[in-house]
C-alpha cells in the first residue's frame, strides 16, 4: 500500500508541474489536495513509528504551506519523538508563533524545551497554558514533572494528583506517580499506581515494565518475571527490561534462561556493558571461567577503569590458576577504590595462594584494623600463620573468625 501512496504522490507532483504553468484556481486546488495527501500519509507513518518517512512527507507539506501552524506542530511532535530536539524546537516555535500561541502548541514546545534542558523556559510555558486553561490535565501533569525534576517533590506530586483528578484515565500520569513513589522507596504506593494504570490499559508496556521493576525491588522475582515477560511479549525492546529479566531468571536459579536473555540482549545492544557483565557473571556461576574472562576483557576495552570489572576479571584469572595475572588486576581494582575491603580481601587470598605471605598479612591487618569482626579476613590470616607453622597465632585467628574471642 505504501508503494501505491508514493506512486500517487509522484503522480500528483507531475500533474502539479503541468498545472503550475497556468494561473488560477487549479494551482490552489492542487496544493490543497497534495497537502492533504502529505498530512494523511505522514500521520499514518507516524502511527506506525516510521518517523523518518513521516518527517520527509510532512516536510514536503510544509514546503507547500510554510505558514501552516498545524504542519509545524506535527513535524515538531515527530522530531521530538525521534529525539531530534533542535528541529523539534524549530518547528514547535513556528507553530506557537503562527498559531497565536495555541495552548496545545505551547504545551508541546514546553515539553521540547524541557528535553533540551531549558527547565525554566519549559516551566514558564506550562504556566502560560494553566493560566489560559486551568483545567488542562496535561498542563498540570507537565508542571508536576518539572517540579519533581527541580527537587520540589511534594509540590510536584500535588500537581500530578491534580492532573489525575481532572483526567483519571490518563495512564501516563499514573505511570509518573508510580515512578515518583518507586524513586522515593514507597513501593506499595508505586504498586498501586502502576496497577491503576494497567486497569485502564492492560497492555501498556511502560506500566508493565515499571510494575515488574517494583516487584524486583521487593525481591518478589516470580511476580516481577510475570510483568516483565508481558512487557517483552508486547514488544518492548529496552535494554533495562532485558537485564531485569535476566536478573529474575538468575535469582530463580534458571541460569540457562538468564544466559539466553543476555545473549538476546547483546544481539540488540552489542556494546551494552551491563548486559556483558551480567552474562559474564552467569558464565562464572556455571563454572565457565574462561568464557566469563573473555567477556570481562571485552568490557575493559570499553571502560578500562571500571573497578568492579577489574576485580571480577582478577577473580576469573584466579579460578583459572593464573595467579600472578589475577594479583595484577586486583591491585588495579584496589587502586581505583583503596577503601574497598572486598577487593583487598580478594587480593589477600590470592597473595596467600601464591605464597606471598608477608604481603597478604599486610593487607589483612589493614582490613582488620577497621573491621575487627571480619571473619573471612581472620580465617585467611589463620591459614597463613598455619602455613608458616605459627600455630598459636593461627589458633587465635581461627577463634576470632568464629567469634570466640
């Protein structure tokens, strides 16, 4: 069908070129008809999510009628949804100017200004709309969002509540309220808000995703998995969704499914560090240390200073009995986070395995000086003294590891 539309448009251009040789009503008729074709085609493509073609079609319409505010508004909306903020601002500003500051156009311009980081301008524009239309649920929603972004949480929540009073079926607002509660550790209120949104639109992927994240936060992995899988079923392609699914499978000890989902994620987002790291962790859990190591080394090519990845790389090397290399990576991790006792403890144990007793003792004593009840540190220290035939010291350390002294 789309091919037919394109042929039709080309035909209209051809006819238009012939008609433009004459003066009069024919040209005006042609322009109006062609504009309708462009708007209709652009709108259909926009609904399909085909932003590129929608833009090209509407740009042609704007070329025919450069002073039409509705065309500029449509283009501005599409550019905003495709995250081309500069062009979105250009067309929405034209729509506002040509459309006598129509509140609808002003609201969209406000949204674009917010995305561009101009929160003060965005707030002023939304206040303009509220002054003209005090019952605009959309305006109160945007005002609430802006206030929360600026740190005025309680006032922002009041505006969101006002918006939902005016339009209780606005799922976007229910989602925003749920996100507010989730961010502020009010998980039960977050659950309630996301559920209310889903009562209105049961297949809304953002609500399903956020409800899944809320259950994940509650460590209710079965319920989290239920909603996250639904979001995926309804075609949400979001790297955070895939990683959340993998985490659920992992926590439920379904490691093969976790591995499959991370592999699927990396086909869609091949350079995503979190997905690479999660897959590496699953490989390590399954005892596939070499495969895990290869993934961690790939991450370090992207970010060579990630201390956690340096530590995990060292751990894999240690499991593969490549102790000197492991020690080197542990030291690199510790250089990034000198106060991290886990990194220092891992290094100490690796030094002990390699036989570098004196060096290991120094690190263990540093840990114990600030964490006197670190049983793991006392245990390793006891092992070292036992290996050195210092049995009295070893027994003392083992007792402290058991909490007996």
